[in-house]
């Protein structure tokens, strides 16, 4: 993996991560087109480091909104924190259950199997993209109907029920490359009655909470792989992998800021449904690449 590869993947990740089109699917396809293996510990670590870059882009971009909405008073922060913990708890429980179930099913009889080994499967990514596209399209059409009826959705923050649904659907997204986390969570919030703006704010706040544990998981996976490689008489360059990851995070941060500005503009203009159409088209393209041998 060269520096040019890292820069290309960082730009792809940064532009796609904060748009509801599944950055993971785009990065996996880009890796395959570049001749890289998306399932190796080095590549999965790079992916979460790219997520780290976009996490900081989220903090920079949304800070003024979060400060006004969630940190305006002690009571506002308390309500936000309770909802954040509730949603994150549901994400952790549901995500872990699904991951373990998939690992025990997909790798039944094998001595070792990790969910990351399935991340390069385009035949799994394509239907996940289609599912995300349908969910986004449904939320977008409901938004159009609500706007046509001049229906207003009041409130600055999500309710406990809306936070619960957003956290639950985020847990469902975790094991599946292609099932857009931001697209699914924002759409779920909209379908649960939240305005698209507050669903967007809360969804990206959840992303900030989710990123550090994901980074920790992949660092531990890379360290374990390094120990196993040493025992087998080979080596994995831990230092080089971390340097590449940090470089990618910087470029993903810059691209993420551009993507966030674009996303918010499209949200404000009522074009959410177009992201659903894009995901459906992308699903067809990924199926095509799979049948082409990628």
C-alpha cells in the first residue's frame, strides 16, 4: 500500500463517510480496484483511522450547533447525555449480538473467524446498499409528503423513543459494509418523527461516540495479527501501518468537511430521497463488479 493509495482512499472515505451512501462500500470497491485486500488487519485499521479523521470533521463542523442545542444549559446537556447513552447502549448490544451470530454462522466449524473477513464480499455489500437505499428513499418520500402538507416537526433534540430507534438501527448497520450508518440513522430518525436537521445532529454525535471503540478494536486486531505473523516467521509493520493511518486521517478530515457542507445543503433543500436513488444505482454497479470477478 503506497502513500498514493492512502490519499485516494482517504478522499473516497472523507467524501462518502458523511454522506448517506456508505463510505465503507465505496472504500472497499476502491481497494479492490486498486488491487488491495480490504479484509487484512492493516486495511481495516486504515479504515477506522479514516473514520477518525471524519470524526474530527464532524466535531469541527457541528460544534456550534451542538453547543447551541445540547450545551445551552445543564438540563439540555443532561437530556442529551441520557439519550446519547441510551442510543449507544442499544448500538453496542445489538451490534455485538449480530456480529457474534454472523461469526458463528458464517465460520461454523472453523477454528477462527472474524466479521472483518467478510468485509471484502461485494455480493454482501450490494444488497446492503440496496437496503439502505430503500430506507433513505422511504424517509425522503415521507419528508416530501410532510412538506407538501406543511407539517412542522418541533423541538431541538430527539426524544428518547427516537434516540432508541436511531441507536438500534446503528447497531444493525455495524456488521454490514454497504448499509450506510448515517443514511440509515438519519432516515430512521425522520421516520420516527424527528426533523431531518435534529436527526442529522444526533446521528453524527453518535458517530463521535462510536469511533474510539472501533479504533481500539482494530488496533488490537492488528497487534494480534502481528504476534501471529511473528510466530509464523513473518512480520507486519505496525509503525508503518499507524503512520499510513494517521496520514489517511488528515486527508479524510479535509474531505469530510467538504462532504458535511454538501450534505447539510442537500438536507436543507429537501433532496434526501436522491441519496436513496444513488444507493440503489450503486448496488447494481457493485453487483456488476462482483460478477466481473472483483
